[in-house]
């Protein structure tokens, strides 16, 4: 019997001790950022945790690719705002070449618009730089489990951006209906104004609420004000 395999006599099950050791091994992380000061801070933050080990740091995206290929880490942390800014295409290539390495992106919450494209490229974590001290460690742990992590403030920015861009998805008729709703008109009054049936107006109202992810009339009024729909 190999020395690292133990056979349980009662159940007849085989336990591979190497697998157990791997299960208890720390999460191996590569940091990709040219800036030594920031990289050092991230290393200190992560290595305060007993279950995380930073195996390599430094370098641009090309260097990160070499480190990932050499060390096969569980997680790669990259800074979207580094001088040699990693592109979405580069992240996609890294994921295809080393699919066992999960990618966590650090970015300003102002860059939340990039989140969807980054996730599509293969990243699993999006951490706001403004929340690194609280979010990076749980993001790395989630990534090691293959789970998605998004900083709360980034998630809020994504949702806000989706709402603000939703106007572009409203039809011209829906925009008319929204404007009249915001001015306080009832569905019957809107129907008369636009020469529609009240039922059609209600359909438009339901679609507007769904597209904008807004529930109350007050929220619709606030949205219309922000978007300048109530100007003469």
C-alpha cells in the first residue's frame, strides 16, 4: 500500500491524503501591477490571512501571463488602471490559456461599465479600489471557489448605469407616456392625449417600469427629472 494512501477498513473507502493536503493548501495568488507600492500593500493585506499565499507579484500584463503559466496560481489579481492597462482581450486570453486560474480585477467604481465585458471575458471578481481593504480578501476566496464577487459599490454603480442607459431602450411612444406620467396624467388622460386605448397605455406603463427597474410613480418622476424629460 502506498505510504500516502490510507484504506478505511470499515467502509472500504480509500482516502487520498494528497488530495486532503491540496484541499487544505492556501489559496495561491499572483499580483499583476507595475507599481511596487500598491503591490506591496496588496501583498501585506492578503498575506495577513493564513489561507492565502502570494506566490508572485510585479510586472505588466505580459509578465502576469508568464507568472500564471509558471506558477499556475488559483487566483490572478490585476489592476485595470495600471500603466500597462490590461485589456479585456488580454484577460480573455489568460483565461483560455490557464482556465484553472481565476481572475479578479481591481478598478475604480467609475469603471463599473466595464464589468459586464470583463465577466464575459472570463473574470470572476470585480473589486472597487475604494473598497480593497474590505473586499479583496473575500473576492479572492470567492474566486478560488469559482464564484463571482462584485463590490457592493460597483454593483450599485452597475445598476445605476443600467437605469440611466435604459432611456435609450425606451421606444419613442414609451418616452411620451413616461413624460405624461411624470406630469401627473392618468392612464385615461394619456390615452386621450396620444389617441390610444387605456389598456395600451397600461401596457406601456408596465414596460416602462420593467425597463427602468422602478416601482413607484415618484421614482418615475425623479427619473424623468434627471433625464430632462420635463423641460418645455
